[in-house]
């Protein structure tokens, strides 16, 4: 499907916004977790985002039960992304978690080939490899392997699958607002059930945690995921993954600016490589010359 440059630019801008917002959450979540359980935070942020969209859809008289089976499938993938990643942080380092989660960039071309029978072109494969190298340099790679790393690897796998299946369903013409609303509500409910089953503390003990949860619901969840669904109607999953690989770059930028951390040269180099990968992915392959006489 041929898309206009303006639509492509608009979609990419939205995806950049999503990556930037997700990157900004690291230091916010870190401070907020002093006043709220991580899984309970996931439940509350997704429920709040889902309720807001539900009110909108009811007001617009939309069928909120359309695509429910598809939304449930996507919400299970999201739960298998957020809960293992959050629990995994109890057992591993933040750098390990960041790198392993970023491995979704490597899983996307693998799953495209094996599950969706789509062969990425040479530029896309090259871009993925460069992005992974940049990610390794930016995060410091893996220092060791433990139980938390195994959980985080599951998050990376489901991250890739969520991007790919979202791409499939969006290009089939499903309503992104309805799908997003259903995903948010289902992730919230499933996370809440998880918290209740394991008897996790349900209360929020600090005002900062309250404010952070509301922020996470409105921006990284409601706006960013909704934009992702719209953008995936017209952009390839590999393009989406390479833009999302900028999340740790934005996290570092926020840490250096708002967080007051010192700029570290090798991390800046890693970030530049990820940006370079994104540029390479947009370079068209030369057309083969027809040599027939």
C-alpha cells in the first residue's frame, strides 16, 4: 500500500512521541514505587486509561464489544510484557532489564519470517543489527543472567509479538480506539486479579505515587498506545520497532536533563547508532536493472 510522505511523517512523529513518553517514565516510576506496588500500578494506570476511553466510546455510541476476542489476545500479550518485566526488576539490574527488553528489535524480523512468512529486506536487517549494537553500547549489555533476566526475556518476546499482531489487526481495518479501550480495561483487570491472587498491597501511600499513576494513565498508556495503534495502520512493524528502540535513548536524555545525571560518552555513541539504524531503515534498496535485450 502506497502512503503519502505527509502521512508517513505524521505516523513517525506520533511513534517518536510514544518512545519519548515511555522513555520519560523510568525515573518517574522509580520514585513512585516507594508508594505503590508495581503490579498494582500497572492495574490502576490501565484501568484509568480504559475507563476514560470507555466513556468516550459510549458518548460516541460505538459498539464497545466489537473485536473483543482480538483485544483479549492483545491484552494477554501486554500483560505478559508488563508483569514479567516489572517483577523481573526485583531480581535483575535496570541495565540488564533495559537491554533484554530492547531485544524485541531482534525478535521482530525473526517472527516476521517464521510466523508471518514475511522476509525483511537487507536494509531492514542491517538496521536491526545496528540498532541492537547501539542498544548494547547504550545499556552496557548483560552483566550476568538470573531469574529476573529470564522473566524480562519473556517481556521482550511478547513486546515483539504485540507489535506484530497489532500491525496485523490494524491493517485489517479494526477500530484502533475500540481495540485500545478494550486492551486497557482487560490489562487492568488481569493485573488486578494477579495482585489479588498474590495478596499484593492495594493502597497508594504517597501523593507522588498518586500523581505518577495518573500521569502514566494519561500519557504513556492512553495517548502513546492509542497513537501506536493508529500509526501501525500505515507503518511497517520493523519501522515501528526501530523507532521504539529509541525509548532507552530518550530515557538517557531525560536522565541527563531532568534527572541531572552526567553524560556518559559510550551511552551517547549507543544512542547515535540507534538513530543511524532508523535512518538506514528508511533508505530504499536500489531497483534491479532489467538486462533483457
